[in-house]
């Protein structure tokens, strides 16, 4: 499980949950009190404040999410970096559905157009005949 997926699932339980990763660990707060955290450098390990934890809403579901995150290998928890392909002052835009050919435009990732790619996806794009770019001359910008 990715940290982003865990955060999304936890916040879906209640808007009273907050996630903080400033110190590197995945810390969960409930009403501004830290109640549990998953270590970012150890697998199969997370802590919780039992007195607080057992009193909060959806504690069993929260426990299961944190347990799943804790058993996930460390390298699988982090999102793979994504990049934008910059050509001159425009970015490569690839329609999600193959209705249109890829084109150069702005760098806005939308539901219908993809502009952010993993390194693996870029390697696949290089093989496409409908993207006639000189890949040695394009620039790659890290996407936010």
C-alpha cells in the first residue's frame, strides 16, 4: 500500500483524522492528538496509543489500514516519481483514450489527457510510432 492510498482511506473514515509525515514516519492524529504511527524505516511495525485508540471512531478500520501499510515493503510505500516531457516550451500530452494522437500543449494533467509519466511509461512512449520526437533532445521535468 502506498502512503498516499493509506492517507486517502484514513481520511475517508473521518474528517477528524490528520496525517503528518514531516519526521518521515506516517503519523495519524485524531482531533490534534497523535494516536498512531507507522515507522518509515521498519516493516511490520507500527505504534498506537491504546488508551486513545480504543476510544476513537472507526478504530478497527484504522487499525487494519495501518497494519496493511506496515506490512507493505518499504520501497512499495512511496509513489514512483513522475516526469513531464518538455519539448521547446510545450509538454507532451497523451490522450487517455486513444481518440486523438499525442500532441504538445500545456502541462496540465487532466482526466482526459496525461502529461506526467513514470520512467517506465516514458520508455514505452519512446517506442510509439505516433510520437515522432527526438528523445535525445527533449527535457524531463520532475512533476509535482
